[in-house]
C-alpha cells in the first residue's frame, strides 16, 4: 500500500473535486458541440469571467443579505461561492491543471512569505485591508 503525506492526500482530494466538476459540466454539454459531440474550443477569457460573475453575485447576496433562490435554505453568498469553486474546478479540469498540487504549494509558499506575517502586515504600507 502506498504511503502519502497529508498534503498529498488533500491535493488528490482537490483534484478529485476538479474531476467531478469538469465531468458534470462535460456531461451537461458545456464543452462539446451539442449536435456533433465534438470538443469545443472554449474561450478562456470568457470562462474566467464567468468565475468573476459568481463572485459578483456572492457580493450582491452579502450586500442585500439574501437567501439563494434555488437553494432557499442557504445564504446566496454561500451558494454563489460554491458556483465559483465549481467553475474554477471545471476550468482546471478542462485544461488539466493540477489545481490540488498548486493550492498545496501556494499555501506552503504563503506560510513563509514575509508580507504574510502579522508584524509585517501591520507596518506602514503592509498588506492590510
């Protein structure tokens, strides 16, 4: 049996979510010509902006304190953030990005960044909101 680290396990789980999201989108015909079944040449810019639109919808839900129309037991921002993750994972699946590995590496990189340390964020010109 293969032994893997917790980070490797999580990376695989994230890539599993990527695959589920992409397969669902593919099965719904978002990546193929509906008549021929041929793979479409998707516009990357359009796909990226669809991610942005989900974040904008989450903002609107926060601003107005709305519940979701399709899942009325959930806050709209929660559902729109889920939509954003689904779109991100679909994109990563379509273009075969190792999003799980990239997330784990980026978390590690950020953990050691001086501009992510609390004492440096508090400084004049630091990364604070």
